């Protein structure tokens, strides 16, 4: 059976160039980057070369890049590395669970936490962030792009508010990196999280940008790797892959990649809207990354639609992969004001750099058919 993958916000496939760049470091060039012999120094050079590409992608200095195992570790390091009992942390209600659950644990440890709401489009009002500031506010953590809806927040304005208040600002940019241009100096963030497997690099890789002068308590204790910010022998092949993916992303931007990606997403979204009734594009009028659309279909259960489409060769999702199988409806969509039924009937389609016009056509030939069939079987759907 032919298969088409439109769940790239969950994870992306390795690009062939990324795999090619990684392969030598599994066998011949396998050294430990902390060793002083030739193999070790070759490994160190490869790590630093990758660090340069990641830094270039976000406008940072090489020394400000800390390699991690992915977005969850980066978010945890940012929050636990800065916040102590008695501090105040500001987050939004639509953060990824890596931030939400970290904030919950910090609250249990004595950190005060404020959850800033979003509007019906999933947008955080920077003025609400400003109003939430307190004398003991230590950190603001607001994601740059949402993993379920693709909505891009006004991080520049939030960064300005944080800077004027002399408060640290962290942004989870996992779903923004390599989809929209990101410059840490324009945003004025002190910390920024990215994950390799969202940008066609291997799973288990990522980085945390830490602005020069920001002191973090480490999560791990051991050697003095990553300038004593993240102990543990570097994942050499993974880091090389992350660096190559960052390099390819820069070239993709220069070749008008976002426009071409948005055209695929828009064709899928607009055609589905024109062919079917009783549906809503969640956050359809908000600024979004170019690859994501989230559609709520009346009268169906999202999980049933995911399974039905999967049987026809199309991979999509109901939202965050780490929440798959959860009984509760999406916290992102309910925070936007959707009813539990509307949230459970929502499907996320997310395009990747490997997707083509033919993939979109494949999806368009199957989505209306599946929706019609599920509505026919639904006891609650009314024409």
C-alpha cells in the first residue's frame, strides 16, 4: 500500500543528506569528543562544526548552543535551571507538556506559577504577560509556535516586556525552527529550545540556546561537557545530523521553502473546506507556521478518523504525539474555547520538506471519503 505521511509535527523523516553526513561517525570516525588523541579531536571538530550551523540558524554565538537529547530536556533545563522556591514563573495555557509538567513540578517545590490564557485563535496577549509580572518574577516561558495549531506568538513583544522588566525569557521554539526565520537577538530571548527530530534530524537530538551570561543549574552532574551545562558524552552522530539539518534549513529558506510549503498546506486546507461542510479550521485567521493546519470536523471522533485514514495509507494525528491515547481532549483547543466534542473531533495535518503535490492529492482523495463514512455511522451527526 502506498503511504503518505502528514504528521511532521510529531516527527520528521531523516533527509538523505542528513543520513549521509552521519554515517561516517557510526564506524570509522567514532571518537569521544573529549579525548585528546586524533579520533577524539576529529570528533570534537565535527561537534563544533555542527554547533556553528545550529548557531547560524538562530542568529546565536556558537558558545551559546548547548546540545541536548531534544525538546523535553531543553525545556526542563531552562525552567529547572533558573527557577528556585520563592520565584515566580509565567507560562501560557497552551504550552507543550514539557513546560506544563515542569511548571507543575516547580509549583510543588515552592515556585509560584501564573498561567496566562489565550484568545479564541490561540494567541497570547503580550499585555496579559505584562500584567502577570510580579516583583519576584524570575522567568517567562512562552512557546514560539504551537505544536497543535501552528500559531506563532508575538515573541518579539514578549521579549521586549521581559527585557524591560529584567526578567529571563525562554521560548520553546521546537515547532518554529526551520519553518519560519528565528533570530534570538530579534526576539531578545535568554533561552530557546529546539529539537532535531522536528527538522529532519535524528530523534534524540536537540539544543538549548543559552544567552551569554545566563547561569543555569545543570540537570545532570558528571563531566564538564557543554561548558559544564550538560554533562555526558556527546551524541556524535546525532549532533552531526542536527548540524547538517540546520545547514539544509538555511538553504531551504534561501530557496523560498516556506512559500512552497505553505502552498501545499493551503491547498489541502482550502480544498477540504470547499468539499466538506460543518467543519472549522482552528486558528485559521492567526499567524501560523507554513506547514500546519488543524481542522475540527463536526460529528466525528478524531481518533476514529486517524485510524480510518491510517488504514487507507495516510498518517495524520489528533494533536501532540506525546498525548496520543489520552482520554482528555486537547488542552490547547479547550484553552481556545472549543468544547470537548469539538476538540475531540479535531485533526492535525502537518507537512514536511519531503512532501509533494502528489502527497496532498493523495490526502484529498481520502479525507472527504473518510469523513463522509464516519458521519454516516455517527449517532450524533445531523445533516
